[in-house]
């Protein structure tokens, strides 16, 4: 089967049989992304408008020349091309991580503005194998070893139709099309984990640990991950209750289920409440749950786990959001999790209850004092005016954003 035919089959899979009117393709100018652009334009024909998106990170002088290369190829292939500029690194955090975050943020914003439902990204079989190898080194379990997801339209904004394709095959195809590509010098820099993993793979291939074999392992782990997520979702329907922005776990039920599911239920709760993209380290997560089941409260990832009778109550840690303040003016996004609509009150603000706020409301009999401290309240100075779901509730309308809903996101996150 030709590369074009394999690509068409892969697109049918990631697009779930649909053909959107528009798609974006992330194109850096390297061989993987240019292959993706060429194949996507060939696949799309006149049915789908392809827009190439290039992010200039303002980090290398060669970036402008590489963007110009993408412009020339995009025009030749009949695609649009947009260059999105990042202001640059502020020297805080990890450079590669911050650049990646900025890159995806800029592309997502562009697609939202122009009603583009998904971005195609050129991760290959080689990228998949390198990711598996790096995660093996970190001691990852099923989720980590499932590595890079392919994605599905309607569920994911990022789609990766080249995950089964070796990089070398793509370069051969590019050469046959007469297309040039740029080489990023960082791809040869041994300071980066991925570069070291790539070099190690060259030595593992003779032992049978080829990129193809490691990618097959990732696919097997992805299937196992899907089954484990389904099991966790079933257990959550019985053991976990969402209430007032808190999560209540049935302590006895949590103690009785298999450890893998128990860890998944709690890790997902921590991610939903904290907004963190990744689950905490296994040792920290295990310790938090074990101590809570033994009757000891604990904090992790900006959240507070509180034993209360037959339940474990997970809430936001007060310290994590104690300085969060929003003006009382229309609709505001609270803690990245809630849309809260309140009256326009000059001088009013949304902030956590804290001890002063809890003292001004009638506490529910079944919620401990510590679980209420980080809930949001509508304040005028030191006077508490309303609390969603608890006090003067008609003054506030609160709604969880979809990504913060525990049960509906458990299967997909």
C-alpha cells in the first residue's frame, strides 16, 4: 500500500469518517511536518481547506528562513499559510516546555478564531518509540507507556495521522516530490532527552527493540488504558459524588477496589480540582490515599483530602487560591473550573471564604469546616453576600466548565 493510501486510511480513522471544511496543519519546516502538509493537501483536494500554521518562537535566527520555506511549499500545494509569533521566553521555567505550551496555545487560539475544528501534527513512529523509551526510563505505567495518542475528531483538538509512519519513509517520499526541508540543530543536541533516546534506539534495533516494536507496545498500552479508564468510570459512578465543587469518595468502597482503579479515581480528582495537566507522582499519590484511609488529612497538587466519617472529601487547598480575587462584574472564570455570574457590584469581589466567610454562613451538617474554606464567595468588604449552592444562592449562578467535570472527563483524560 502506498504512503498516500495509508495516510488516507489514517485520516479516515482520526476524523471518524468525517471530512471537515477546514483543518490546520502544524508545520515547522522539518521533514515530518512538511510531509504531513503535502499528504494532507493531496488528501484534501477541493473538499477541505488546509491552513499551515508556523510558530516563530523568536529563539533562532534561522526561524524566518524556515517560515519562508513553509510559505513557498504551502502556496505550491494550494494551502494557506499563517505565521504566528511568540513574544519569546521570559527565562522562567523550562525553555522547551514553555515553547511547546506557547506553540499549542497560539495554534489553538487561531483555530478558535477561524472555526477550524482540529490541528494535524506530524508526530511519527520514531517520535512514538522515543517517547516510550523515555517513559520506560521514568518508570511509567500503562498511561505513560501508551505514549502519544492518535486523537479523534470531536474528542480531541490535536490529531496525529502519521504515528504509524517511519521518519525515513517520509523523507524518501518528500525527496520524490522534490520538496526540501529544514534541519533543526536542536535535533542533534545531546542535552535533550529525546535526542539521547533517539541515539539509544539505534543500538537497540539489532536486539529487536526497533521503533516499530516500541510503537506497537504503545498501541497495546493504549488499548489497556482504554479498558482501565472504562473500569474507573464504572467505579466512579458508584463511589464518587460531585458537590459544590468538592468531590466525595466512599472511603470503604475506595479501600476495597483494586489499587490501579483507586489511584485513577483519586488522580483524576486532583487534576479536575487543580487544573494540572499531569497526575502526581505515584509515591505521593499512594501515600495521600493510604493516609486518608487511615484517618489522616493530607495535601497534594494544590488540593486537600479530608477524611469525614464514611467519606473522603477532596477540595481545593486554601493556600493554593487564597490570593485569588475577581471583581463582581458579570461572568468570571473562577479557579479555571467554574463560570460564576453575579450582579455588577462596585467594590464587590469574588474570593475564597476562608475562616471569616465560613463564620458567616450556616454550615451543612455533613461537610467539615476544612472542606468549606476554599469555596468561592461574593464579598463586599468583610461582608459575605452569597456562596454558590449554600448562601443567598439566587445572587450567583455557577457552572462547571466541561474540562473540570469529574465523571464526564474520566474516560477521556
